[in-house]
C-alpha cells in the first residue's frame, strides 16, 4: 500500500495523503469513514459563524447539509484567501465522498485543496 517512511511522514504532518490513499489507510486500519473527523478544523471564511457551521456539520457527520452549505452562493462568496480556498475544497471533497460516494469528484476537490497547499510552499 505505502512505505513505512510515508506512514511516518503522514503521522508527523510532513505529508498529506491523497484521497485514495486516505481511504485505503482507513480500510486497512478498520476506521470507518463515517466516523472520521478532523483533528484540526480549517477556516473557510473570516466570519466565525461560517467556520462554526462547517465545523459542526463535519464533526456531526451531517455531510449532505455540509455539501449544501458549501455549494450555497453565500458561502462561496465568503471564501477569500488561498488558505480558505484550500479548506473549502477539502471540506467539499469530504462531503461529496460521503454523500455521493463519487470518488472521482471527491479526489478532484481534494487535489485542488492539496495543490493550493503545494503552491504556497
């Protein structure tokens, strides 16, 4: 599946796995994606209420509501910075995978999140 060095890099926040690898790791470790939650929450907006809504929906596994919230034009208008864009696509990818089980669309959004992180380096 992946080398020990990659697992170590993931554990030490030196490498972010892509969606396919994350799913494989969860399956291998018997971690249900339905029970998966973030250790850190990421801001998608300068407004605390928007961030709180995303955090609550994600952490309560209300992925259909999260997806609808993220796709709402009011929410999209709040995304201003590169970091917020990265967080937006991350949450959108997670919500799409959980609601649509569409790995291709989820991976596309997670890749957008990762590529915006790589562009900052």
